[in-house]
């Protein structure tokens, strides 16, 4: 990687921006799904009854809730590679 300015590694800003964008989209998606689940529950004949739509939406929310863990792991691994490439590149 080329040093653009003192203390700045090229391409790092774009990487961080893409991770933040994915995290924001994921958070908004989870909020929308939770609202859909709530609407499916309250839209039925009996208030608060679990409908097929609300159960399916809750299942999707549960599965998507594991994604932030993977985002953290990806960030840590990417930062480790950036640091290692910086030190290895400095030795050559």
C-alpha cells in the first residue's frame, strides 16, 4: 500500500466507509422488519396474536441479528491484514 499522507494508508477510508454503510443499512433493515412484525401481529383479528407473517418476520430478524457479529470479525481481520501489510511493506 502506498502512503498518501503521513499516517494515512491508501484505500483505508473507502473500506471504513463501506463497513459503516453496511452497518447502517443492516440497522435500518432490522428496524423495518421489527415494525412489519408488529404490524402483522396487531393487524390480525385478535390483537397480539402471532400470525404466519409475524412468525416468519421474527425468524428473519433472528437470523439477521447474527450479522453484526460477522461484521466485527471482518473488520478485525481486515485491520490485522492492513497492519501486517504495512509492517511487511516497510521492511522491503
